[in-house]
């Protein structure tokens, strides 16, 4: 059974940085597209927004709002992914979820809170 655990969230001032980590187990990690999504906890009806994702070979996609500020990476030996977030803005606030997906499957972690506020 796939298990994903996020860590690294917290509270920072605008312009600050955070590094999120996601540890996975119970899945053939290299066969999954791995990604980070975020959701506004005050608007649960809103769908989770894809922030960035990455395939095994390393090619990555970024939402327009985070390009140039966030960097996603994956370690296929440790079965982990990371999200380096620099230049954080208040609008980056939300719960960040780790996701692994492949045809017919999608697995989620429980999320980690990121708050950007002065």
C-alpha cells in the first residue's frame, strides 16, 4: 500500500524560503509521476492546484505562478521528492500535498501547512 509523508512546512515572512520533502513507501517509485499540489484550507471546495510535477527522467512542469521561484526534484534511490520554495509570497499560503500518479492510480499524503505572512 502506497504511503506518502510530507514534511518541511512552516511559517515564513514574504521573501523567505522553505524546503518541502515527501517520503514514499509501498510503491514502485520510478513508475510514478510525482508532484506537489496546494489547497487553500479556507476554501475546501476549491480543487487542489498543481504546483509542480516531475517524471523519473527529471523533466518538470511548473505552474506559471511559481516559475523561477520553486524547484521540484526527486531522488529515485531514496524514493523521495522535494520542493525548494524561494521568494515566497502570501498567495503561496496553503496546505501542500505530495502526490504520486500513474495510469489508474493516484496516491496522496496528508499535507503540510505553509504560511507566508508578515
